[in-house]
């Protein structure tokens, strides 16, 4: 469980009344980001950047929360990752037990895993090296929570001999949407190259192209759109 916000606020006010501090939720996000990215120095430079006045005392609120959790024999969601990884690293009998127990490891949405999760997966799979991950490097959306799409990009290097299977046929979106998606991700410098293709038929007229949707192009005129049913163009 996470320490109540009101407790954190009280501790902050009591110990740092003379210093302007951000809300407890903001500090909590900063400390959580640092933990999930395994970057102990993150609170220092991030607090200095956002709240220069509190940089000398930024570790105080974090320690207050940790002390409260330890005293109550409680953990928050971040602890479930960090302390699990610590347990696996520092206790060989525990590590060997779970490495033997899980012969095959399957991970979904792998592009949104963070540093701690990536290290846990590698540690559990270290004995058998039977790991299958599913994900799309172009759809990583949780960087703000510490997710690192390099986990999926570097997977073939960490597991030599791994095979990459590309599923490029899309059964949900129309060709026009996928044309736009292909155009948007084509410039990515770090990616598994892909060319999405639709199983559905086009719904727009032959006058449409994905270039019309790019920021540098002219606004798309309604008269240049067709209809899904092949009827008249809108006037």
C-alpha cells in the first residue's frame, strides 16, 4: 500500500516549513520515476530543474515515506518491483528456485516495460533462456512512468539467436489509417522496420493520400473525401 498523501504532507510541513515544496503527489511521481528507471540521481536533477528551492532537501520526503512503510510492514507498487528484484539478486536460493520453476517466460506489451521489469525478466529467464516477448516498439506510451522502448529493441542482442516475427497485417484499421501510421513512423531512427498492411478495403476516394494529413500540408477539403458506401461526395 502507498503511504497516505496527508501523512506525507504533514511530515513535509513539519520538517520543511521554511522551504516551498511541491505537492506530495508531485514528489511521489518524481521518486517513483527514479525507482522504476533505476536512477537514484533522478530526484536530484529533476528537483533542481523543477523546484530549485527544494533541491537540498528533496530526499527528506522520500525517507519519510519509506520510514512509514517500513514501520507499518507495508509496500507500494514500486516496492513490489524494486524489492522483488533485490530479493532475486541477493538471495541465491530464492533466485535458483524461481529460475527452475519458470522454464518458459512470456511477456506481453514488452515495449512498455521499464528497467526494473526488464532486469527481472532477464534474471528469471537466465537459466533456460526461453523468453518470448510481444510488443510494438512504435507504440511505447509509458515513458512518463519509466518505460524504456530500448528493452524491446535490444532484445535480440541480449538473447543471441532470438527470432523476430513481424505481424504486419492489420485487421482493425482501414488502409487510409495505416498509410498515415506508416508515414508517421517511417522517420524513426531506432525501430524494427515495418510496413503495415490492411485486410480491410479502402473507405475514402482515390483523391485521398496520407500526405494530406501531415502538418505541413494544406487542410483537407471536405469535397475531396469520398464516402464509405461509395455514394455522392459531400457538397
